[in-house]
C-alpha cells in the first residue's frame, strides 16, 4: 500500500541565481552559481552527492540534450545524472527524481538542478516547442501567450463575465507580483507597475497585454535532499520536508473530447486534490500558508486559484480584488514576484518556487518575509490549457 | 444524355477597388486610370489556385454523391506544384475515393474548357459516368501594370455526367494556334506580354469568332439560335466587337465580370458560364467559348433539372460575399511582393515530413477523423484508442469526415507574437456539430467580430510555404460566419 511522500525526505540546501537577461553568462556559469549557494547552504562536501537530476527544457538554445551539461560543468565524479524534461514542470520533475531516489532508500543524498539559458535566441518570447509531426501539419502556429489568451476567453464565457472584469482581476494579479518583485533582490523585474499601466499595455495576444505575460529569463536553481535522519545528523534543526509531490498530465480529453470549455485546468484540479490528500491538508484555504504558482500569464494564475480549490469556481476575481493573494493577504501568492517578475527560465522555475517557499519557511525571506508560514505550495503548468503537464508540490516545516 | 450535372464557384471574399490600386501607383503608371473601374478579387494570403479549386469543387459537390465521381480534372496555369499532381492533392482534400483518375490540365488559359472536352469524351466513351472538373487561377502581374487590374483570382467547378443533367452538351469544336500573346517561362513568376493592340486585333477578335463560327457551321446553327453567348475578353471594347463580328446582339452577350472580380484565368470561361446558368431557364441554348492559344467552343441546352439544383454559392453567391480590401500594400504583402520584416522568429525553417503527410493524408488534407464504432464518439484526429473516458475502445474507429460540418467557437485569440503574413494570427478551438473538436487557424475574419459560440465552417487553405524547399503546406481552417 503506497503511503505517499510526506515527511520522508528533507531539503537541506537550496540555491538560486539572479534571474534575468544574463547576457554575461551561459548555462554553465548559471549551474555553478546555483550549485555553490546550494552546497554551501547544505554544508556537505560535494563528494557526498550520490546521484543528480538535471532539468532543462528547450535544448535547442540551451545546453543540448542529455544530462552531460550538469555532470561536465560540475565535474561530478561518475555518478548517475539524469535529465528530466516535461515542459514547464521540468524543474519539479528533476526535484521529484531526487526526492523519490532518497525516499526509495537507494541513495542518501541527491541533487536536483534546473537551468535554462533562453536569451540566446535573438528575439523576444519563447521559441516554439514542437508538438510532433502530425501537429506540425495541423496545429495553428501558436505561441504561449496565444494559447493562454484562449483561456481568458473561455473563462469569461463560462462565468458570464465581461472581458473588462477579467482584465481588471488579471491586472491586480500582475501588479501584486510586480510589487513583490520589488522586494526580491534576485528577481528579473524589480519595478512596481500600476494596474492602469498594465491595463493600457500593448496587446500581445488578445486579451493578454504585455504585462499579463511573464518574463523570459535566464537562471538556475538547485536543491539537495536527504532523509530526515541524515538532516538531523548534520545538525539541521529547522529543516524543511516534502509533504506532497503530484503530477497530472492531460489525457487528451480537453483537446479531443466534448466536455471541457477552455475555462480551467483539469490537470491542476486533479493533482492538487491528490497533493492535499498526500500532505494531510483538509482545507487548503485555511491550511496553506503561501504559494508560488505558475503565473506564465496572469490568467493562468487567476484560474489556478480555483483549480487549487482555494477560490470557488468563478470567484477568483473577487478574492483577487479583495487582496486575498496579496503579500499581506490570507494566502500570499508569488511572494518573490513569481514567473511574472522573478522570471521564467523554464527548467529552473519549479525549483526556484521551492527555493522561495524554503526561504520563507526558514525565515530568510528578508523584506518579503511572511509571518510564521507552515506549508508552502508550488505549482507548475507546462504546455497549453488544452494539453499540459501539471505539478503540485507542498513543502513545510518538518513539524508542520 | 451527357452534360453538366452540377456547378460550383469560388471567388475569394477580398475585393480590391481598382481606384485604390490606381491611387497607390498613379505616380508611376497614370495611364492605368483607363481600366480602374470596379474591383478585382484577391486571394487571402492563405489561398492559391489549388485551395480555391478545392473550394469551388466542394461547392459543386453539394447535394451530390461524391462516391460516384470517377475522375477529377484540375485546370490552371498557376498550380503550386510542377511535379506532384495538384489534382491528386485536391482529390485527397475532397476525400474522393482512391479508385479514381486524376489529372492536371495546364499550360494555357483554355485548359479549363479543354478539361471539359476531355471529360465529355471520356463520358461518351462509356468508361466513366461522372467527372469533376475544377478550374482555378491566381495570376501574378507586376505593380503598376494594366494586367494587375485586369486580373482577378477565382475558381469554378463543373460536375459532368449522365444523370440529372442540368445543361445538356449538344456539341463542341476546338481550334488551336500557337498565338504567343503572352508566355511564362516555367521558372518565372510573371507573364511576358506582347503589345495589347496586337493581342486584341490578331488574337481575340479573330480566334474567338473562328471557333464560334466553326461550331455554328459544324452543327448548322446560327447565332440567333442561342439565348446567351459566353466568352472571356477583358478588353471591354473588344468584348463587344467580337459580338458584333459573330452577329450577336449586346443583350445576348454574357458580361465579362471586369467590374466585379476581373479575369480569373482558366476559371474565367467556366465562371462566366456558371454565372449564365444561374439565370438560365429550361430550354435556353448557351454558347460558351474560351480563349488561350486557340479556343474551345460549346453548345449547351438547359434542362428542367436546373430548378432542382440544391442551394450553393456558385458565382453569384461568391460575388455577394465580399469584403473590401483597404490597402494596396496589403495586396502586395499577401502576394509576397513587399518583403515586410517578420523578424528572426520567422527564420525557423523546418522540413515537412513527407512520410507523415502520406501516412496521415486523410487527416491532414481531408480533415477526416474517426468515429468510435463502440460509443459513437467522433474525434479528430482518428486514433487507435477512443478518447471518451468511459469507453477507451481500442482499434474501433471508422473514418469520419469533418470538413462539411459546422462547428462552434469554444475559444479564440488574435496573436500578435506568432509569425503571420497578416497579423494577428487568429486561431481557436472549435466544437463540431455532432461531436469532435480541434484547434484550428481561423481565416477570412476580423478579431473584433468574433465571439465564443459563433458558428464556423471549414475551408481548405494553405498554412505555410517553405521557400527553401518549395513545399506548400495545406490544411483546413475555420471561417467564422456572420451571425444572422
């Protein structure tokens, strides 16, 4: 009988680079920057790492295929290193590999590191991610903003909201993240932006404007995990443990069957329910202390509040406008600025979210510190609303 | 009885007023004011001779049993492929049966009528019972040239057969001359055209009367026996002069459509003929002749069946569905004459996997999906495992054609980041009547007029052109319908 991951694995060290347009460095330098912070935080010798997972997504403009980039850059001594790639859930998948390896008892100490160097393309936005040979012939030439813009249309239609109402809630979401980003020294974008500026920004893919879209950034983030016993033996007192790790991937029903209105994420709805069960959370609206969700676009964040079962269906705009998710709200969301302002180097994002939750849980979040958090939730959404990879992770204080 | 069983037309909805063209190029070519009346039809950027031919053929096949079609002849001088049979692509797009003869008729503006004669003779031989002919052209002319104004884009289609004939073929006659009024090298984009006065006087005004008079004498007819005489000639004065020369009264002459769409190449004689059929009565005798290195002339007699033909766009309906094109530069951009910057993002060039195209040809070219024989769920694309969660039956799907089905918009966007010849790229998810859904590009629409729940119809379009390898990629797009 499976018993889930709760409290079987401890995070003893994390690191994260400055995110942004890192014209000065490539993926290799980003790997070292994240890793050095991480291993110093863990307080172990690098020889103690027995296995590693590398998360990278768009290999064409990044480090190429395979896990060689991580192994070669850090000169890891002939240990197993595995590359994970699952769109925007790539980083969380790398973390999941390391966590499961420790939980299985196969290894004592493992490393997960996600890295993405995106700003070597010559243009703004993400490169397109191929969908296979049939899609090449049949799928619209869709960009990420376009794919998620359709979610805003579907959401507005489903709940009988005007696009103005939805846009206002979306603007509040982005303004909140910009404010949080201004408190976050490693964030890509650190300038507060008003809701008016957001509403009047140039259109990218109707109804999403420039400020509804997250940054395209370079960056890396890393985590070292071990068993709670080893964490304690290393002298760690307030260590953080993994409470839940769930992945749900579209089955094709959204894209091909007749029962979805392009208004929500079926995957997130299912994965979050399983995550709460795994973590022993009965009422997420009351028990989750804070979140880092996958705000690739403001509409994604809005809809995700409902799919995480925190806002009721159709009520997320109300919660947003009431400040429920603001830094001083009931459940602060994106305290570090989120994808929107901290940035979104795809392979690193999942681990970057965990890094922020980890800092907050250990009371190390500086000006944006949330009072006494117990459980932090992270969420990734890779792909498009109609076919995606969703991850939900919950980490918390070991005694929570 | 052998003759026309059905007809269909396709004139792209965009119309460029010739005065707009003149205003853009008057500084360079002031003399073009002489022909700057009315408007010309213009392909959207995602249309070409092949896609328009398919659309005209779809219109023609409305209400008919397409399983009975024995052959498909596609006529054009501007087909996308020199070698890869364009009629074969059209046949797959139309989801016609595999046991079929397909052929491209090309190399002359009379190729459409030549395809008709070949089809009639094949029917007469008894080897075939039903032949679909489509003629289509998207001709190019240089900026500021009279021909840029004379030409229009469009397609016409005729189903020729033995049952349910609406216009009986009573006779035909051809003449062929290597009259080089214009020519186009196989590798060139534009025609090289000789002096217009010579083309008019030695070409149109001599060759068309010769073919028409040849038909009359072959069947001992006089021009007065006909209710309509139909022949192309974009020189409006000579169009009338030919009538005078063959003894036809002005009322008998079918208009050359200069004002409404322009001269549509190989499709033009067929389109004019269809335009005449749309107003014809049982018993009417129609004389049709083409022009292009000779001429093919026909004698048709309209039957009682014409009243039974199901509703269709035809030429009249196509002409009525119009949207004015506001800019000459847009016309140039659509025809790849402007060189507008599409940015580094557009540089990504991928080869088109031809083995996939073959394996999935029904889905890609024909929009054929699957329907589960166990639970009845239609789905696109057709897959081995049924998508319905309560079913998941394996290997139980039969072909299911989506192209003729209406759908409703589930969601959509107008994407300014996506590379597009005509930004924003508009696309969305649509739900088909009767089940099944997919994501499609939208075309022939304006973003601000779209809404969730709006009806769309399918249209066969070009999605991309790989310049490096010369590959034309086709698929289906959704055309939003104006709400009544």
